[in-house]
C-alpha cells in the first residue's frame, strides 16, 4: 500500500511545511507515503499530469468543499476499506481556487474536511494529520483519544 498526497500550487511556507513533513514522517512508519506539488494552471494539462499517477488498483480521493464529511472514526474506516482493496491511495488538495472540475469528475471519492472553509495550506496539514491519526487508530497506537 502506498499513499500519494498531491498538492496543487506551490510548496508550503516553512512553518506549514515543517508540520506537514513532521506528520508525513510519522505516517511513513505505517505506510509508504509521498508528497508531490503540481503547479500547473491549465486544468487539462493538470488532469493529464495526475492521470500519469493513476494506475490499476488506485483510488483517487479529491478534497472539495462539497464532498462527503466524515468524522475521524468514519475517515479511519474509509481508509481501512480502501487499503484492503487498492494498492495506492491518491489524495488531491486544491490550491487557493480549489480543484479543477475535470479532476473532481475523475475522482473515485470526494471528501470535505469541514463545513468551514480553510486556506489550502491548512487543509493540506489537516489531511496529513488526520491520515496519520487514522493509521494510529488502525494500529492501536495511543495517539488518538476518544
């Protein structure tokens, strides 16, 4: 199982980047994970770039404000189901203008982090942290408290 986090736009400022890297490093203790930044503005070219990463047994998850809301335990179950049926999970977080419609249409799952609107830099951090949290739950690590 592999996780790919594709963040649209430029890389994060140092403060956010250090937190994202911290959780990505922790996550790699449970599952091979990588982070990619794509700054392509043309939606058609962007769709083609992302399509290169989509192989057989890949599940594409796009974060969008109109996606399905899940609490942490529901998100953990979502992850658990996908890791048993897929080799790769790809998560796409949009830039300040969101995710192009072509990519939303291509998605296997569309998730929302909250009914609130977050800056894309914060959304990146929340996604990585919640994914790390999900894997700690799956592995009975005491990070998550109920």
